[in-house]
C-alpha cells in the first residue's frame, strides 16, 4: 500500500483577494436587502400602529441594536 501525502492548499494573494472581494460583495448585498426590507416591509409588519416616520426609524434601528450587545474586542467590559 502506497502512502500519499497531500500538500496544503496554495495560499496566494490572488486567492485572498478573490475571497475578500466575494465577502465584501455578500456583505454589501446583505446590507442592501435588509435596508430595502426595513424601508418597505418591516416598518409596517413590526410597527403597524403609530406614526409611520417613527416606525421607519425604529425598523432601521433594529439593524444596529445587536451591535451594542457584542463584546468589546479590547476587553474593556
């Protein structure tokens, strides 16, 4: 029986740049879709009563609220 050793995958700058571009594109797409949904759907769905302007602001704010609960990477909690 012959042993074959596999080499680690090649880490090239081109591959890293492609991964970064893909990740950034997906992040932008997520931001765009959520912003459109917050403006068109979430304000009516989650805040049906009351002032429409306040409902729109509250629906856009719901995207930012989880970031306040994430731990601080510097450990200053």
